[in-house]
C-alpha cells in the first residue's frame, strides 16, 4: 500500500505546490483545527489605530488605505485594469489559503496597484516608511478626509469612508495581527496508511516530497521554488488578509468568520464570492500558547477511484511578528 500512498501524495503535491509552506517547529502538535482558544498574546502596538479607509473621491489615484494593528500599511491605487479592492494579485486553479505568485515581481515597496510597508503614529498623523505621511481628519457618519503627503512633497486631500470592523472578541483580537510562518504539518490518510510529517523548513518539505515521489534532488529547481516561499501573513478586523513572499511578491485577499466558536473562517480572492463554495475556501483557526495554527483540509476529489478512507489536511504554524 505504500506505493498507493505515494501516488496520492504525488497528486497532492501537484495540487498544493503553489500553496507553499515555510519553516517548521516541533512534531508534538496534534491539533487538527478544532478552534482552540488557548492563546497567550499581548495587544498589538497599533490596535487602536487600525482602520480601513475607502477613498470616496472617484478621481483620486488612491482607492483605499488600510492600517493594521501590527503597524503595517496597505495602499491600493486605481490602475488601468480597474482591479477592485482586495482582489487577489494572482489566482490559481482553485481556492487556496496561500496563492501562487509565480512570475510576478515588485520593487520599492509596490506590487501591481498595491503600496505597502510599515508605519508609526504621531497623534493623528500616520508616518509611512518609504511613502510619506497621512493625516486623518474626522467627520460624521464615518465620513472623513485624508491628507496624503508623499516623500516627494506632493500633497492631496481626499474624501474617505471608514469601513466597519469586525466586532472585537477574544479570537478575533488574537488573530488580527502580523504572523510569520514557523512550520508545516502534512497529514494524509488513505487505504489504511498514514503519512503524518512536520517539516522544519520549506526546503526540507520540498526535498521530502521529491524523495517520496522517487525524484532526484535538483538544487536549481529547489532554489526556484524557494523564491515563492511565504514568509508572513496579516489578518485585519476589516476582513483583509495579506500574504508576503520571499521573492518580494504579495497577495491581498478577504476573510470572515463562518463559525467563530468552532474557529471556522471563510476566505475568497473576491469578496463578493466569499459565500460561494466554488469561489472560496474554509480554514480552521486555533491557538496554542502564542502560536497560531491554520488548518486547511485537502480536497479528496479525484482520489476516490483508487483510495478508501481518505483524509488529508495541511497545517501552518505561525508566531507573531513584533
């Protein structure tokens, strides 16, 4: 049966290779996404400053500005493609928590129509590293204005609407911050055989899969894959999540709770389809100490003709970036 399990894993490898994984820790974790709530996390530094502002001036070059609880900023600009806010920068064959970004590059803190970096705050002024400053001026009914000044000295004032955030709760508060990838666990059960491995690095994970498939180790190909290694992910209370990759690329998407009590959340690369199961996905979110554990079950479609008792999932273990 070992050969059949390897065959399953070979197809599984093809399906999840674009998803990517990062570094691993201990092999002692046995949580398969039960929505645990045993987190031990401090409040992020800029929790009270986090906000998403959608620009209401149609002729502005800026579409939205978001400040995260961990001190990251994400500016979406209007471009010729008129890409809607929070559409994935790159898509793949089906919904995956981590998308493929092959062949896409960026420079100077920009990616397509996205400008990003870190910020500090001084009163009502957000100081954006590599960009400039933004001053938030209050108004009624969430209507405000933003004074946007770039490092080159250009200043514009635009109207904006502050988006409503998810209601604060213990689990939402723990989730919404910046995380770095620590390890990955791959679990596959088929025909009575079980593969349950935790990997300490993305490199280790790829090499292990190649060996399971009977392929020769290829250092050049490995280095190409490592360019797309996911390094950090951000969740915000405005329903945004962002994945950053080692090659300098990123992808911006959306999320919401499906069942917060059990830790189930939905995500989609287009928010209008977040409730459409063909255009969205489901992840299980749990916490252990100060670590975030995200579990995504692997689609069994296509495996049934030669497997029985199939179950598969991939787990990402992450720690907070401070």
